[in-house]
């Protein structure tokens, strides 16, 4: 059930009316039913996987906490990790593995009917963080399986995040308070703004971007296409996060921020601290930092950082383009430190240093976008090569099929950037800040809805991160 679909537009008001009407003691039951309906709307047969993952980590968490010996605690942690990674490997990475085995040995191990269960990449990390935190003695296990299942299956963020930690979301799930009027109204603004980012920005530029990335043409204009493709991903995923956070607010629950004006970062490290924040923190806390502490010296320190980015790349998808995506990000991230240090020796003006950093981030986004979208290795290499050619690549913009939507999308993209620029500078002239002003909310909702109706692309396109 997509956030921008008609069924969801019917489902949400009905759910919220029931949520507001019943007592706090009955809300958990309603929320559980709503989460199950939401998830099984796509495909009911994968519900047992979600429940099974929740059961395994619920039991493992209790066993880890109750164990008297470190060996027993570690055994239950390993069992939890093996189960969760086993699920991910089978459903998400088996065919990638099998395809490469077939290329080398000729043995066909591909499972042609294997379908990736919706949200598995997100809820697997969420349940694993629960057992990790108990093992680290940062969290006590939840006694009620029902409450724990609500934490795992909370439908606003179940399918595409944010990836929440139990210590943050579970206490809110236990209470499920009646939201204040302020939370409801500001939540409605976030939902409206999210729908705008999806339909008016991401979906308007999507047709042209995807057509250009897969065309046989190429050239210097591919740098612009690459940047627009990055903006498409940003607007699309930002939209999902905004709608999820808005829905959470309307239930009295505060979800984590997942994006914080990433294009205004001055280096790649800053970019990933502002882009898909909950995934970056998860990989940093549970993989990068533990390994870096054990191997703090170079070259292991740099290799660990690069490995973390490769893992982030592979998390997005099971193909070599995502390996290349993560590897490129990791290498450039490590290279930028010495380069910025070298530039600092020239004692140039501060504005030049800032501009250099921002430009480097934007160019990295442009060259990384083809790696994110193009799964055919040969075509990917060809397109990356044309970006360094002398050909302008005018053929990229010759196709007029998506031109009208793309022009609208560019205009809305500029508006999105102006909004982010204001938020980055810390002034109140941005949507999320204005959403905290009671008198501004009805005006914002009205204007955003009008913009969506007039400028939105209603040709149904799923959220990009549903594929992961």
C-alpha cells in the first residue's frame, strides 16, 4: 500500500479516526491490525518472515540478558545474526551469488521465482539492533512480545525506514499517547510536504532521468543527468520519510530524521551524516566503530571505512553496480581528507574552501548516480566513460517524451533546494520550521495541496526504496 495510492488515502483517515476514538489500552491492538493490513496489502505470504524475524530476536534478546556466562550471551547473539543475515542472503543476495557462480562454473543455481520481501532490508537491521544493544548492556529486553512486535511492524516506517532503535521507539510504542493538536497539525504538514516531494519533484524528473541513463547516447551532459538522478532519489526517499514522520506525529510518536540538507555538506563524510542518517549510524555503530577500534592503525583504518561504504552500497542492492557505488564513495571519502589538508596549506579565502568542498560533493553525486541506477555493467562502464569524453551529448535531451514533466520537476527541484538552503542556514523560512507555527499550518497545507494537484505527476511510480 503505497503512501501516494488511493487505498492508502482511504486507509489512513479510517485508521486515525479509530485511533482517536478508542482508549489508550485498545490502541496497540488497532495499530497491530493496521500494520498487518498495511504489510499484507502487497503480499500476505511474507508476513510469516516478518513475524519469524521478530520472534527470533525477541527470544535471543531475552536469552542474552538472562545468560550468566559471556559464552552463552555470545552464542545467542551469533544465532540471531546468522538467522537475520541468512534471511537477507537468501532473499536478497542468493541470485546475485548464483549468477556469478554460473558465470564462472556454468552451474545454474538461480532461483527464478524468488521475490524480495517488502521491507526486509529495513526491519532486519531494526531487529538486529535490538539484540546488539541488549548484548552491549545498553538496553533491557522487552517483556511483552506484542509490544516488541509493534516496534518491529510499526507501519509508517516498516517498509522504508527510518531504521529506529528500540531505545528510542519502544518507550513511545508502550504509551501510544493521544497526540496533541500541535502534533496532529504539524504531522499533516509533513505528510503534505512529503507528497509534494514525491509527486511534484521526484516523479516529474524520473521519466527523463531514467530515459537518459539508459540511452545509448552519452556525453558531458550526463553530469547534469547524474545530479538530477541523485535529486530524484533524494526527493523520493525524503518524501517517504516525511510522510512516515508525519503519520507518526499524528499518533503522538516522534520518528527519527533521516535527511538533513545533504547537498549542502562540505565533504562526503558530512554528506553521509546528512543522507539516510539512520542507515549510516547503524553501519557506523555496529560495524565500522567496533572494527576500527580493533584495528586503529593505517591502512586498516582506511580499509575499514571503505568496507563500511561498500556494505552500505550492497545494502541498497545485490549487483556489482552497488559494490562500485559503495567502493567509489569510500575511496573518495578517504582521499578527500589529505586533499583538503593540502588545499588548506595555501591559506586561501574561506569561501573558496567552502565552494571547493560543496563542488566536490555535487560532482561525486553526479558520477555516483549512474552506479546507483544502471545494473548492466557494460552499459554502466560505457556511460561513465562518456562523462569524461569531449562530446556534449546533446542527444540526451533530444527525446521530448518527458520534457514537459521534467521542466516542471526542475522548477520544483529549485524550490526544494531553496527550502533546504533556508533550513541549512537556520532561518524559519522552510517547511518544517513553519510547520511549528500554528497559524501557518492551514496555509501551508492548502498551498502544498494546490501545488500537488496542479503540478504533480500522478502516473503511479513506486517509491525507489521499496526495491531495497
